[in-house]
């Protein structure tokens, strides 16, 4: 385990040195500023994405309520189906039959 920690310490030191050299390089401060800005943007994006779960739960609850309300409303109203002839289905009057004369 000591060799692993030593390797991690060497990598951390090398990373710190590289960041220090970047800050000293021409344009390095702009690049570090862009990286910091990117980090802030990613943090904001993560916060927003975490909020999606709550919105999905709320949407599921609302969909269930709409289904429940529409089911109650459908059960209380009689269903009326309009046929192509314009009369309500189930009425006593049947649509007139077309007079078809063969051969004409």
C-alpha cells in the first residue's frame, strides 16, 4: 500500500506543478479561467438534472390524478356514438338502405 500512496503523492505533485506552469504561460490565466467557468457550469447543470427526478415524480402523480378524474367523468356520462349516417347508435330508427339496381 505504501507504493500506491507514494505514486498518488507523486501524481498530485506533478498535477500541481503542471497547473502552476499553465498559470505562468502566456494565455494560461485565460485557460484556467475557462476551466473554472466550465466547472461552475457543470455544477449548475448537475443541480438542474437532480431536479428532474422530482419533476418526474410530480408528473406521474398528476397523470394518475387526471386518469382518475377522467375515469370518474366517463362513467357518469352516457356514451353516444354517431354513425356515418348521422344517427345515434342504438336508436330505434335504422339508417335507410340504398336502392341498388344491378346492371345500371
